[in-house]
């Protein structure tokens, strides 16, 4: 459902659609896995694009701000080495924040321990 909502946000210019989609995502944000999916589906990019538009509906403007704040905080948490190890141990490396160039630059020293056994 989250990839579908992000896709609709990406495609629409209608504020009513944005309000419904963003409200739904905000409600889902209480679940950590849902926020991870939002980050992995690059919702932050869409929020950035929308925030540059002129938004007439104050509710939509507030949703955009709140979602942007939530995703910014979550990206800092989700882009950690521990998140990468969690994915690795699950056997489910998912393209996203933990696989960005920034992540590797910040964490390359941690991979040197244990003779690079955590590099996949």
C-alpha cells in the first residue's frame, strides 16, 4: 500500500489526493516498518518537490511539513550501520538509505572489523 500511495503522490497535482495520501501515510507512520518503507520508496523526495509548490490548502501544507520532519528524523535513524546489519542478518538487503554513497562513506571503517565479513 505504501509504494502505491507514494506513486500517487508522485503523479498528482491535486491537493485533495495529496491530503488523503499524506493523511494515510501519517496514520501508518506509527508503525516503524511503515516508516522504513516510506524512506525506501523515497517519499522524502516527493515531499521536497511538493514543499516547493504553492499549496492553497493549509491542511495539506501542514501535512507536508509534518511528513518532511518525520522522514528527516527517520532517515537519520534508518541510515545507521545497525540498520544495515539488521537487514543483513535477515537476509533481506533492501535498496535504500543504508545503501547510499553517504552511508558507505560514513561507515566504511566499521566494515574493516572482522575482516569485512559484513560486506555483501
